[in-house]
C-alpha cells in the first residue's frame, strides 16, 4: 500500500456515464491539470473537469502524494433541481462524493456523501478495513446514500439542506428543495486522524440502484402509458438467472456448486428482456447479448446473432450449448404479487 491516499471512481451501472470532478480552490490542491483524463469545463478550467466512464470501468486518480480535495458528481454538474430534467440528470437535484485526502499541516483526512443539493444517484464510498477510517467511534469501510429525504441516521451522509450536519440551513443552501431532517449527532463525515499513516484508496462507486420514491414514480409513469396492461411485474427464478449468467460465462461454477465471478466478463456481457405473451399470460423472455458495432446483439440458437447486414455471425462467447439461450420467466404479477409492497400499489 502506498504511503499516500489515492482516489478511484467506478461505474457499476449498465451504461457509460459522464463524471464531473470538482477541485477545492485551496492553495496547494490538485486541479484539472494534474489529471490528463479530465477535459476542462468551460469557465472552470482548473477547478472542474469531466470524463466519460464506461460501464464496469474504474478510473484511478493518483495525486502522487499531493493534497487532493474536491467532489465527484455523476451525469451533470453539481446543482439544485433542474427544471424539466429526469432523475439522473438533476430532476431532484444532485448528490456528490466529497473528499479531502493527503491533507497538509497534519490535518485529518475525510470523505462523505453530500445530499445537500438533492439526490440523482445512489453512490457508495469504500475503503479498506485496516485503513483507520472512523465515524462516531465506529470503524467505517463503506457508506452509501439513500433517497432524497431518507438519510437521517445514515453515517457519512449530509441530508438535504443540512450543510451543518446536525442543523438545517437558514437560509437554505438549495432553495427549491424542502429541508431534510438533520442528523442527531455529528456523523456526516468519515475521518482518518493525522496520526494514522496515509494510504489506501478511497473508492467512489456509482451503483445501479434507484431510490424507492423514484421507483414508485417510474412505475406510475409506466402504468399511465400502458393502461391496458395486465401484468405489473414478473417474479424471476434465481436459478434461471444463474444459468443464464453461467452460459454467458459471467459466473463460473466451482467445485461444491459455488459460483465465482469472472471479472473479464463483468461489465462486458448484458442481458436483454423481451415482453411476450403465450396466449394465456404475459411473460418476460431473457437472452444474452454481445457487444457488436455499437449495439448489444442478441445471442440466439447455435451461439449466433444477426449482424447489421442481416447475415448470421458467430458469437465470441459460447452460451447456448445446443439450446436457444432464451429463458422464459413464467411467473407474472398478477397473480403472483406482493400485496404489501409499496411498489405493487402505485396508481
């Protein structure tokens, strides 16, 4: 492990994403010029840069032992809610991953997630267990934000309009958002004391999850646009999912029946779902895909797919073993629903 602290940014979602890196305007701090991967944002040339991060990829920021203070935002520049934008692009504002690493003058290092200006992603920040990061006398290895007004009691997270952590802002930092509940204790920052050797990597991870309230809104939107649809959801057998991922070689079966993730395939292979009906009930059909000419082509019978010219082409990945490679997930809702789920009852 190096004697200074590094930063990394990972994308665990199925699509590429724009990443915005802002640097604190503090003497001696790193800036855009220290990292060639960054393209300067107009008007903020040294203090904000952006880059595109592919699905399943990680970008490391190595400050070479220098002071590194700033924040990470995904999809758009950090800001309050953006009129007319969808969730990811700032419809409910933006949250950021904050960090102050390799701090000068024997000051403590820290990191946190700020939802002061809203939430547009679920992000996680991770560190190694033995790196001496603490919050409220608890050893911390991971923090993650929740939805817009769901972060009270959540260590390492500043709630909406609570830049003081235990108090609400007056005036509000983000005037277009109602304030969230402040924390009862000063738990918004994860800190490593200066008397502990610097080192390790602070990981910022964009997660594929979405907040519950956002999921409810999306379900309402779908129902409004599909008034005649009978099926609300599909129960997916985990065995079917596992078999599909084994065929795609994303998972490898180990002795004793356990599965091991094949990192060479992670983020490369994808699964496409087709809505279907067998004449009696709705179904969801899943098929593996392979990246080809800027698209994800379905891998069909005999390990082939159809290319842009209409001809069949051999897939690089063996998946079907003499079968079609198409999985029928046959348990729709209704009838197999959870009547108590907050997602089931959206109208």
